C-alpha cells in the first residue's frame, strides 16, 4: 500500500500540528516496511536548510520506503488552490498515485484516494476569539467540507470527539479516538545532559517552563499575572519557549506592566532535540491554556517526570489523567495558587507522572 501524507505543517511549524505530524511519522514508518510513504509538503519560500526539512531528509535516509516530495508552492498558495478556489487539482496529479491519503491538519486536498482526516480541536467554534478572523472564516467552511469528504476522522481526545458531535453533528463509526504518544526521548535525563542544555540555552538555575506558540489561546497574559501574584522565591524565573504567533504584543506589554523583565526569559526557537532536557530542568511545567484538542506538551512534561500545572477545561484534564494540578485558566489568582501548590507537591506529582 502506498500512503500519501500532507507534511506541510511538519515542514513549517515547530509546535502544534507540526510536532504532532513529525512525532507520528517517526513512530509509524518503521512498523511495516511493506508500506510506502510519500510525504509531500509546500516548499515554496522554505529555506533549503530549514531545520524540519533536515529532519525529514534524515527520516527518509533511515527508511528507504519513505520519500519526501516538495511542491513548488507556498502553504498559502496551496490553500488558495485547494480550499479557497477549490480547483479540482487532485493531489495525485502533483505527487503521484497513492492508495490512502492522511491529512493531519484539519483539511483534505482534492483526491480520489481513500482519506483519513485528523481534526485536533474546534478552537474556531469553541473559542472564536482565540482564532484570527480570516482563519476562523476559512476553517468554518473548509473543515465541515473536509469532514464530509473523509472516509475516517481521527481525533486526539474524547473532548474533541464530543465537540465534533455537539457542534458539527459528526459522530459514529467514522470517528476514531487516537491519543498521541510521546517519543522515548522524553524521559528523565542524566544531570550532565541537562546541564549541557542549560548552558547552551543560557537558562537560569531555577525556573518554571511554558512551551507553546505565543498566541491568545495559550493564555500567557493570565499566566504572567498569576506568576506575579504567587508567593515565590525571587530567584525563580519563568521560561517561555515558543515562537511568536499573533497578538503577542499584549504578552510583552504584560511583562513590562508587571515589571517581570528580569524574571521572564523568552526562547524563540527550541529544537525538538532540546525539549526533553528543557522539561527535565524545569521545577514545574505550567500550561493553563484556554482550550486544547490534546495538549501534547503536558504529556511530554509528565513523561520527563516534571510536575505539571494545567487547565481544568477542554481535553487537558483527560490528558493529565489525575497526575497534574488543575486550575481555572480564567483566574490569575487560581493560577497563582496552583503554582504554589505545584511547587509544594513536587515529589508527589513526580510519582504520579
């Protein structure tokens, strides 16, 4: 069987769906060498030395039955051709014939192959204020259309399955719950390996960690307010690892307003290979996101033995499985109290994780 995978998010995005897709392919391509994979992606405007392209090339070199197929379009151009203009330009005409197509990023291209569609969350419906207006309008049309087209729909959590049924009327045997896993490199690491990463990234000795894109849904403003309120040692820092998304200006304005510049460190790009040590180094992982379809960083932190604070809403309690401190993400005071509780219960939480 020949399987085509839309690898565009994995080639361009460090976090979110990009991470999900890279981790998924790393896990599955070695399971059955009789299956052939073509990983196609929008390569227009992507530097040849882009870090995730290098990872893809390494994956293909290690697995001869896996081929990369760059397309001479930008992601925006492919979206315009396939979704906005809805041209019947089948993926097979650009990539070659395959038997099954997996689209891991909400929307399907035109194809005559059998299809699997992954829908991670319904932020654009559940929290429309957390999605850009243009993206919200686009997804409101493209996602229902792709759901009608899909032969199989994968969701990351029961919470997302419930949202699909409640908001879009999609349920039944076509919908399958498939929890994401974490790579075995996310584990407790030797002290020497942790210290090498601390030096390489210029990290403080004691810190709380947040991992994710800087955008409204991640709730960083309230996290900063809670961090400022909490009764914490003055030497304890907050490290924010994630690229800028949109409306991030309010985040930096909050740092200035609360006079936290000396205690908050922003890391823009962090390679996937550095994340396990980053989780290991943190006193706790703090992730009070307003809404997640899964929340992979929570699972990664737990796998590393790091105490976790997360939100009591959406899929996050499901992901944490009773091994994290849960807080109301809309209340900075609740976040502050949760941070204090997390640091007071570190040994107990490490055992639960």
